[in-house]
C-alpha cells in the first residue's frame, strides 16, 4: 500500500475518556499576540482583528485543510468540516485542556511544557 492508500484508509478520533471522566487531551492553538513593548500596539490589534475576520480566517482554515484549531463558533460552518475525517478537529478547542492541564495557566505551566 502506498502513502496515498494509507491516508485514505486512516481516520481520526478524540482521545478516549480516562478515569477522570472528562477529556484530557491537549490542543496546541496558535494564539495571536502583541507584545507589550511594541511601538505600534494599535496597529498590532488592528492586524489581529483583520486576520480573525471570516474573509481571512476561513481561507486560512481551508488552506490548513482543517488541521488548525479555531476557537470561535462562527468557523464551525466552514465547508472544510464537511469531510468527516476532519470533524474531530472542529471541536477540539471545546473539549481540550489548556497547556496547564488540570492546573492553572501561568509561568509554572509554561515551564513544564517548555521542559
């Protein structure tokens, strides 16, 4: 079987629910950030707002073929989710934990992920 056959034969699914009784998978979204020391904070904010508009973000989502974690329900209607193999990625942000897992987001959680 060549690599094309393997891709057509495989599928994706959410992680199984373990003993804690709720999903514990982690997602790795790409956040939009503007550093506090930027000379042009309003320009940064305007660019981020522009990038999240449907006309831009939907194209980005389609180019990534659905393998991009979005966190806005408005993007659930994108046709990229018509492929049943990708539907698991559509709802990932709703069921996954932050990088802190069951703990609090902060410096310690970031250090644990970095290590």
